[in-house]
């Protein structure tokens, strides 16, 4: 497991500068990793998706740009900038990006 490059302290960073979107793909960058969880920045090109999977930890999705469609335990949720969605641990979920989008994923672990 690689260690993420730490963000510099006490500096306001434009989120757009922290990730390079991939044409026809998905880019991700771990911004922080601790025993209590991870914070990962994702950039999706239009039409990209993360297939259905399950993790044991709760997670929060915060949409920054564009929009994503989440399917969580069979319930579809359309998330747009300024919204936050909780994905409970142990529940199958998937992410689809109908348009270019960026989101933060905060995974919460029990240390």
C-alpha cells in the first residue's frame, strides 16, 4: 500500500490542481490516510462508473463538480455539487457519472 503524498499544511489549495482527469477513465488521488479512514478525490469522465461492490466501512460522497448517480442497496440517488450522500458499510453500492464529475470520498473506519 503506497503512502499518499501529504498535502502541505496551512495552505489553501485549489481542488482542481490536485487531480488530473483521465479522458475516457477515472482518476483518483488519496489526499489523506489515517487509521480512522481515507479521503480520496475522484475525477470521472462522462459515462464512467465504479461497478457494484461492498465495503465494511461507512463512506460519505461529496460531489464537487458535475453529477454522479449512486445506487446504494438498490436505491438510486442523483448527487450534484454541494450535496453529500452516506453509503452504509456492508451495503452494496455503485457510482455512475453521466457527465464529467469530481467527488470526494471519505471512508470512515473503526480504528
